[in-house]
């Protein structure tokens, strides 16, 4: 009875969080400008209601009864996992003072606005006091959540449970050591031809082609839709309604095309969650106040990267797709063949802006952000020293001079919203994506043949069976262990990078 | 302090109700089919949360303090009205048992589905048991709300506070007496030419033209938008975000065109509510659990009808607009002049379907429904006798044989959702629209000239000043009294109908 009551209460919390997501989707894709302020108040109220339900006495009572009721069940059964996750959510949430939550929520819009103005005006000092406040609140948040080694551990808990500053630093160190020589070797090589990517690609045709690929991957449009937004995202309101957005650049084909494949990967994850987990604790991020089926931010990102990069930027993929793409854009791609196209969309070229980075240098962008975040949190660095430190790292890792803070330390919105600790999940996703994909290759007979025949159903089914269906029932570590037999490891990712870019740039064995 | 606290709590309730509206809009315009079930659960949860907040001890405490605090203020001041409306809402809501609320909510989707099946199969008996249950629950609801004379009074309270079965019957009787001879006289006359309304009108051009008119009326698209839905509606999430929908028939121009003008009227009302009432009790329908600025359903409908009919179907309007319409559709309207068009869109022709009825016979559709509703509620009629009674009334009032229940008693969704008492608000809106418009004509110098010059700003401003800005601060009766000096009266509406249709059909004085 108590467990059923707990499920009932969790379902209501999940409903509220899904309603929040509908309001968020609407505000980014449909809402007229005038609605922004009152929408913000609606979001704040629903967030507060959700938090009140999580911390309320009703849930606590049901939880206590449910813990007793399911105590004899296997520890990784759905009921045991349900009560464990609700328990942890209640414990952690109740350690965070309500005042701190509202201070962060109140600072967010003003800090974001200051960041926007500072970025537009290339004026870091304008943002500095807000970033100092946000850093201070994030430190307080870390202390409230608690940690044994590093304040960053507490912040990581919100995005990537089980990950620590220590293990993250080790992973990033391995990546850095392996990536820098590759990037430097590639810099010596002739860049591939890319001019045709910048021709005039009408948006409707881009949309149709990209959505066609998404459907081939298995994106179910009876439970989804594709819209336009300034920043692409995927969002779901249970597995039954999983929406993606993208943006199209008429003068640059890859933005819309790979943007759609990326968000499709996220969407396939959410659409693949088992129906029995709908409205359950195992599709609820109680800490992030977000109804989501993915095990962690990194795990989610691993699937967007897997479908975007390991499938969608592979040679076998463009061998199959290119004829149809050229038929869609006969003038723009006249005289271009599949290999030339494949080389172009995999060009490695260090750049200043993270979201425009290629697959290889992308992680260097993350690396420098994580190093700076940790230094700020530890107090080893002051906010005012951030621009210089940023520029030095860009020089060191990417070999570029940063001409302005707008193109440097002010480029990302993340810090203005207090999301310290979220950047690494992008790189964790990259590492995981290769580890999962290598396991699929090894364990799924006929995968290569299927992909060569434009058939993605076997891969999707393997990912659903091994990852998607479980929602948040297993931790990222458990999913990796079950699926690949190993903890998170850079091996498969580094092999993938070395093989792919070695071939593309003729680097030979030593690179 | 208590009043401020009451305002804070009401703002949260208003936020939740606005969130509900966003979810409703999304479900009718954007949601993929697969999302329907979980969306239903999200709506139910938010509805339940809103009800809990309204009946909670926090609100009650704040209300008691606020009543004391504002007791010296003028009775029609905003604070006095605020506490009075929250008090009434709390009192009435707490009289309705939670079980009855959830019984009605639970019956709604199944009754609606049964109605849909029955309508499709022309099979009233399939719907009958559900309608019997819904009628029984509606009777229980009326008893719970309470009334002194007639159970219908209690149901009307939800939609049209202040209206009673007695006064409604008197109004409808006056309409019937005046309308039937008009309709019969018109039936003897030559019908106007209408063939050109059924030519091929591409939807994009319809949309652009209709939206152009909406903007001329004053619909602010920085706080609104126009979408397509199966059934047209207006919905708002505060005055800052007021959306309308319509449907277009390629083969019949008036559906989309007048549909947009109608919903624009609703939207102008909501956009015109004073900003200081945003998120207040005076933009909250606590009983209907709906965030809305209009004083009542009938008052709201009076504004959709005013802009659609009294402005949008007037001779002066089409004198001004027709050249642009013909320029938009030169082939479809070749050889048609403004007067011919004006006559066509005002054709009177008794029909079986309410939503397709002309302005004059429309009220007869409402009349017969209200008579049947009252008979059902009083127990004077059994549900199984409804089809025969329906058909007899259609014969009597409209002179038509009903060939099937699909085109008869099963045509409207309302009864399957339990909305007994909502039909009369359409006719109340018609009556009010003429009363308000007559007052504007009398009191607003230069109105005729402005309209003849395609200038709607003076009319909009008069309506904003006298009606829209006040939100739900004043009752419909008070608005009428302040604005027209009289209670609700059929005089101006009957004069309008007699004058307009007398001219159109050359009926002379006696009709």
C-alpha cells in the first residue's frame, strides 16, 4: 500500500515536472516575446510546488512505509531502486536551504542578462560581480550538498552521479595527452575541401532531409516533432511526447543537419524508455527538477553523440546517404562525391567557439572550462583573473589567440546560470558514446552489414534493450558495466579518434 | 501584510491555472497524438494542485487576515473585490465534495469518447447511460453548490454569475417571440446569391487576410499568435500572451474569416485587461479553475460577437474591406461587389447545426438546448426521451426535419463534458454585445466616422476603458449598469436584428 502510495505521489511530481517542460518548450519555440516575464513566474511557481511536494510530509510518510514494504526485494529491482532514489533525493534536497535555492533562482535571470550585455559589449567587468555572486552561491550549494574530497564532487552529483573531480581529472588528462598530438599532426596536413558546405541550402529542404534521417534512425513522429529554436534542444513530456528542435543556417549545411541527428539521439533515448517507467521515480530527476528518462547528463549526451558522430559522421553512413543528399541539393553538391563530403564534415580545425568545434578539438574546449571551474571553486583563481587564464589555455590547447572576451570567456551561458559542473558531461558523453558503440559492434552480430544497408533498427534495439528501456534505474557506471563489462574508460574513444582521423588525414600509426 | 500574502498566494494559483492553459493550448495545436494520455494526467494533477491550493489552510488564513485588513476600503475597490471573490470561491468550492469533483473528472473522458462513438454511429443509446450519469452528477453538483429557486441557477453560477433560470427564461422568451416571425418572414423572401463563398480559397491567403483584420482591430501579436485547431478557441496565459486559433475551409471562406474575427474579439478582451490585475484574483476564475480576465462567459462572448458580427458583418465594414478582399481573391470574387458580399455573409437560413447557424437563427439553437437542459435537470424529461424532444423543437423553431441524431441531439460535445448551463452564455453574449455596442454608439462621438475610415482604435479604447481593463472586478450586471445604465435587456439586440435583417430582406416595419 505504501509503495503504491509512493508511486502515486511520485507520478504527481513527475506530472508537474513534465508540465514545467511543456512551458519551457513553449517559451523557446512558440511564445510571443511579450509573454516572457509572466512565463518566468509560472515556471518559478511550478518549480516551487514540485520542490514542496518532494520535501513534503506526505512523500516522507509514503517513503518510510514503502522502504519497509520493499525491503526484501532485490537491490536492483524497480521497487528497490525507486525507494532508494526517492530517499536520496529527499535527503539531498532537504540539505539545501530553501533560501539558497531561491537566491540562486533569483540571481539567474539578472546574471544571465548581465552576461548577455557583457558578451554583446565585450565587457567582462560588467559580468564579473554577477559571476562572483553565482560562484559564491555555487560554493554554498556544494557545501550544502556535501562531499568528501572536492566541492566539485557535490556539483557533479547534480549532473553525473558517481563522477568525482578526481576521476574526471584522470579521464580528461588521458584525453588531453592523446588529443594534443593528433591535433598538432593534423595541423601540418592539407585541409579538406569544404567550400560546398557554405552554399545556399534552402531551409525547408534541409528540414525534410534531416527529418528523413531522424525517421530512419527510428524517431517516432507520432510521439514527437521537430521545431526551430535559437539553441537546439531535446525535451520530453514522458516517452509519449519527445520533441526536438534545431536551427538552420542557409549558408552552412552542417548546422541543421547534424543538429537534428544530435537531438534525435537524445530523443531516441527518451522514446525508448520502458512504458512501465512512465511517471515513475525512474524517469524523474528530483534534484534537477526535471522529468527525464536518461541515467545522467553524460549518458544522455553519449546517445546524441553516438547517433550524430559515430553513426552520422561515419564513412559508411555517407556512402549510403550521399546520393539522396545530392539529389536534394543537386546544384549545391554538383561535382562533390561522397568521400569529399565525408572529409568535409569531419574537418579538424581548432576554433574559438565551443559549439562550432569539430569532434576532436571539442574536448579541449571542455577541458579548459573544467580546469577553470575547479580553480574557481577551490579559490585558487579569482573571477577577475578568468579572462587571462582563459586566453592562455586557448593558446596552449588550441593554438589560437583570443581576440575578445566575446569570442572567449563570455561565449557560453552556463556560468551565468550557475551550472558549474555541467560542462564535463559533454566530454563524458563522448567517451561513453564510443564505449557503448564498441560494445554494440562486438556483441551485435551483423551491425556493420545493417548500417551499410541503411538499417538502424538492430542498433536501436540493442541500445533500447541495454540502455534506453531502463530509464534512470541503473547508474551510468552500472549501465557501462552491464553493457561493456568495464567502468568508464577512454580506450574505445581514443581508438575511435585515432583510427578515424588517422585515416582521414593519413597520419600513420605513430600519431 | 495579510492582503499582500493573499495576493502572493493568489498569484501562485493563477500561475498554476495559466500553466494548465498552456498545456491545453499545446494539446490542441501542437501535441503529437501519442501524448494524449500522459497529457491528460498532467492536466489532472495541475487541476488537483490548484484546487488544493484554493482549499488549503494557507489561503484561508491569509484570506481571514486580508478581510480584516481591507474592511474599511470601498466595496468596489480592488482590494475589497479581491477578498470578496476569494471568499466566495473558497466557500463555494468547499461545498463541492472532492469525490464529486473527481467523479465528474473521471467520467468526462469516457463520456466524451462514448459521445464521439455515438455521434459517428448515429447511435444515441450508446451515449445514453453516460449522459444519464453525467446528468446525475450535474444534479449533485447543483445541490452541492446550492440554490434557492432552480438547480439551473447553481450551474449557471459557474459560467454566468448573477444569472438565474427565471431571468434567463424571460430573456429567451423575448428573443423567441421576436425572432420566430422574423425568420418566417425571411423564409418567404428570395435568398441572396452565395455561390462565390464556396469557391477555392487557399488557406495561406485566408490566414493573411484575416490576421490583417485582427491587427487592424488592435490584436497585438507581440502578445499573441494565431494557430490552427480542430475547434477554434482563444486562450490566454495572462494578458501578456493571448493566443487564438481557427480552422480554414478551402471551399468556404466565412469559416476561417469570421472565425478569426470572433476569436480576436475574445483576445482583445484579455489583452486589454489592466496590467495591475495580472496574476490577481480579478483575473482568476476559481470555480472554473481557469485564469481568465473576462467578467463571465457571456461577457466574454459579447466581445467575440461584437467584433465578429456588429463590426465584422456590418455594411460599413465590408464597404471598407471588400476592395482588399477582392484584390486578395480576384478570381474567386470576380464579378462580386461589396453589397453582394455583405448580403451573402448575412444570409439567414435555418440549419440543423448550431455552429453553422446564422446570427438570427443561432439563438433558436440555444433556446431549444436550454429548454431541454432545464427539463432534464428538473426531472421533467428522461434522457431516453431527449432525441424525440430535440427533433420536435427543431421542427417547431427552425422548421426542419432532423434526419439523424448525429445531425441532431448528438451534435454538440457540451453535455458529454458535463457543461450543463454553459449554452445560454452564447445567447447572453449576443444580447450583451448589442447593448454594449449601442452604448458605444451613443456615448462615443465619432464612432461611425472612425469605423467608416477603417479606424477601430476609438472603439477598442472605449471597450478597454469601460469593460476590458476591469477584468473580473465587476460583475456582468455592474458592467452593464456602469456602461449602459441598464441591466441586461433584449431591447438593443432586437432593434439591431430588426433593423439589419429588415434592411437586408426588405421586411418593412411590421416584421
